[in-house]
C-alpha cells in the first residue's frame, strides 16, 4: 500500500519594517500627488494680464470759460463785435449764434486690472467713419474769457478725417512727431489727453489697438459718436478785443478768411 505523506509548507514571514515602509511610501505618493495639484492651481487660476484686463473711461475737458466754436466761412465776419480786452459776453453770443460749439478735448483714464503677467500696449488711435472730402469750410474760434490762453495740458493730436494715427506734435517743427502709445503693466493705471481737430467733416468713432504680445483687438474709445465739422488749420482767438490768429505771427484774420473762402470756392 502506497503511503501518502504530507509535505510541509514553510511560510516566510516578512519583517515588520517592510510593511511599515510600504505604507509610508504609499502615503508619500498620495501626499505628493496632492501637493502637485495644489502647486499647479495658482498657475491655472492666477490673475494674469489678458485683453479683458483693460478698463477705460473718458470725459470731456472742455472749459466753459474758454469754449471753441466752428464758424462757417460764409458767416458775416464783419459783424463780429469788439471787446475791451478778452472775449466778452457779446462776442460769446455772436459765436453761439453763428457757429457750433466744438467738443474736441478728452481725458482718457485707463488701467490694467491684472495682478501679474505681461504689459499691455494701447496704440494706433485713429478715426473710423464717414468723411466729406474737400477744403475746410469753417474756422475754429476760441472765446477765452479769462485771458489765460490755451491749457498747458499736453495732449495728443488726432485728425480723424485723415485716417492717420494720433501723435504728440513737437514744438520744434524739425523734429518728428511722436505717436500716442500708452503701456500698462499689471496693476498700473494712468491718464492721457487727446484732442480731435478734423480737417474735413467727419462722423464716426475713435478706435485704437490693444496689444498683448501677439494678441490684438480693436477697442472703441468711449466718447460716443463723434461729429466734427472740418476746420481750417489756422485758428482764431480773441486778443486785445478782436480776432487774432493762434500761434501764428504776422497773421491777419481778414486775409486768412479771404484765402480760405477762395480755396473753398466761396470767393
């Protein structure tokens, strides 16, 4: 008879420290994964600059004590009254009756609402709209009732009828004009002034390019629809009781009007 014998099976017990090490390794792996997720969240949700980080507002900075009017060349300029010195109420009334008050000067407030990231750039301020081609048919006249002259606030100049961009005109004509460019770092804000003087009748909006690296978009300046008559490059003001040319020496307003009327076909 065959004898069946049991073979002994030996089970090796692992030392206690191996079980402990395995548990610790697993815990470290879990903690590492959680730490990795937590550390990457600020990269995903951080408040970095985007094109939507721009905030912008605008306000007119025309002075009630120094309004400017576009007066047609066809007006009866000989009836413009005289004053004892600066522009007075009688002259202001004549301008209100014969001209159209202009809104040309604006203060623009901008800010980059982001807390970190790249700098944004605002540039290429220009007019988009309808233009009536031809020589100007109006002269801009400023009724300075204080005698203080023009404001010392530096402003970029924009002729929206030309399609060109806004520039800072140099006092030295031999120097090139500087384009209006405004940069904003994260958290930064600032202001700049812009003056609209149209050489032809213009109706439309003022736009600019917002740039962030290679990203760009067109933004409309929040000053509403702009309607400006074309005015001559030489402007008048009231000085010593009568009309005078602005920033032009040896200028006789009557001669300027005669030349402008001839150019516009009114002679």
